[in-house]
């Protein structure tokens, strides 16, 4: 096999503003690499996992096959929605760059259609977590994958 086709290991910070662009490029090079491999008995999912970092592999660890891993929906948890609420414009960051960073963060949230009441409760929950003074309580709340307003208050 031509050594030039072997992709580098994917290790991208999902919160960086260029993560999506880097991933798309990496995926294209990985697909060229897969096409060059002997297809008989080729376990594409195993090959994929071999070329991604442990941090990235957590998103595909429960997938049954390669296609599912590539199409895996984004997980939505408290951290991803709170990351938008707590993201602040960085020194030297233009308004355009700041807005782009917020849009990148929003892609991890897997937003869905909800009622006004659910939207209000989720907004209150996120504002509560972002504004709470106790770092310990904030961290404890962010450890949850999902959290409704009443449960959040009970845990706080």
C-alpha cells in the first residue's frame, strides 16, 4: 500500500472553531485509505477505531458497524448546551469569529423541536448552571447527561 494514503490519527478538539473542517478533511482521506485496502474480510469499524483518539472513540464505541459510526447522531447533554451559555468572546476575537465559534458549539447540541414550556425550562436550567456561584455544584450538575429543571434544583 502507498504510505501516502495512510491517514493520520484523528484527534480534534470538538470545541475548536475549525474542528468540523478538520474532521471533513480527515474523513475524506480515511475513505481513500479504506478504498485502497483489500475489501475481503475488511472490518471498517475496527480500522476506523484504530485511527481515532480515545476522546473521539467514545462517540462511536456503541456503534454496531462502520456506517452507523459515520452517521452517529450528536449526543446532547448538559455540557454541550451549557458550553454555549458560558462561551464568551475572547480577547482579540472578532465578532465574526465569536459568532462562528458559537455556531460550531451549537452543532454539538443536537437541538430538536420542543414546546415553549420545555424551551423555557431548558433555558432557565442552562442560565442557572452558568450563573451559579458554587463551582462544586456547577461541576456536579454538568456531570449529568440529561437534567430537567426540578431534578437540577434537587441536586443543587
